């Protein structure tokens, strides 16, 4: 049970309460496919629910770079421009080979999901320190597109290519000729040609990315949850609190999962030494988990509004039925937490 399971279970819980929810993963491991029993090869589908209140829906999606980018092109460009973009060889490279496209398109997909009318959207990020890339890369791209030199190239290249300047005096536009000398004329022409027709799409994406990031920074509409394990809890809490606050995002909760429950049984003195050794080892690990939880909950109770411990489940979360079980565990904690503030503080 990890961050994907927690995201999916939280989305399920919200959907059962009558909301239209989307859980979207940008984790390359696509663990969500197993957790929500998605069809092999599918990238978005509705999850069958039982006992959901009226209008409650749960949808699961894996970021589909081509579908989301095609949709943006068809919306932003004129029909003839859109066709040129979709058939351009560099467009295929952009979709299939360019590093960072998963994170760039994630922000676009969030914007699309809001427009589609989802009440709540739950994002399963990439693991560990890569989790922040879906916030950083779109912001960098938006700043890049706004640079004057980038705008100049995108808006003047086609005119320059059609003008006599391109044929008579390459030195008139030294910018283009210098780049051609470094990379080669054919490649440069392809890149600049593509960028000149893709410019509107890029600028439209940058505007939507800034809008979406602004929404994600609003604590009234968005919250971030840190999901970690006992031995990484203090390190992850310190790191993500610092980095998210630096970027002006709010942390509302931290889930410390996979806490081993205490073993209540006693071992008879005449039991096999290996059994005694095994149970002693288990008790030591379990005890360490609970000590860490107590220390972490005391240290971060004033900085993170909700601190949630989740015990290790007896089986993997490998389907919707297992998610229902996890939802029940989470509801049990909320009930206990409401009656005992000492449990989390």
C-alpha cells in the first residue's frame, strides 16, 4: 500500500459521498491500473461503484500525452494549421521522445478535467523527489515561452523565410544563420518551422499552465498530502514541507502508511528458537514504527493539520474491493481521531 493506493482510496471515498471524481496518475509505473482494475492498454475509464450516493462517480486516468496534446492542438489552431502540426515529424518526436512531456501534459490534463466538470481531482504523482517535477516543468516552460527572443523567433521565422532576406542577406538576421552553422540548416529549418506553427499552441499551453498552477496554490481549492513510510517519515516531511512552501503550495495532511501492528500473542518458552527469533524481530520493527509515529506526530502536529497513521494491510491493494477495505480503515481512523486528539498530536 503506497501513495497510489492512498490517492485511489481517497478518491473512492469522495465518490461514494456523491461527487464526480477523477484520480489521475503521472507515475510512470502506472500502479493505478492494478489498483482500479483498468483495462489493459486503456488510459481512462469509469470505475464501477456500489453503495455510492446519487451522482457519485469515480473515473481513473493515466496521462495520455498524445490524446491531451492532440486535443490542445485541435482547440487552439486553425484546421489547416492543426493538420500541419499533427503531421509534422517533430510533433511525433515531441510526443514520443522528449523528456519531461509526462509532467508538462499532466498540468494540461488537470486543466481539461476541471473543464469537464469533475468535482474533485486526485493526482498520483511520480515517486520520491521527482514528485515536484509536474509543478516545476510547466512553470519553467511558461516562463520560457514568455521570453522576448522566443516570441521573436516564433512570430518572425515564417515571414523571414518567405522574404528576400532569406535568399539575399543571411547576415541580416544573424540569429538564424548562427544557429544554422551550429546545428545544420536542415535540422534548424525543421525546428523553426515547427515552432513557428506550434507557437500559438505553446503560448496557449503556457497561459493554461499558469492558471492551473494558480489554482493549485489556492488553499481553498487544493491541498497536498505527503504519503510516506515510517523510516522515511521525518525526512519526507521536512523535505516536502520546505519545498512545497518554497513554491507557495499548501500541505494539509501526511499519511504514514505501512505501520506494522503490534503482535499481541506471547510465545511459549518451549517454542522453536527460530519462531522466537522471528517474533522478536517483528516486535522490534513494529515497536520502531510506533515510536517513529509518536515522534513524527509530535514534531509536525503544529505544521500539518492532519496526521494519519495507516497500518500495513494483510494483502496488496490489487483491486476495487481492496480499496473499499482501505476506505474502511481510513474511516475508522477518522472516527478515532475525532474522539482522541492525542492520537495524532
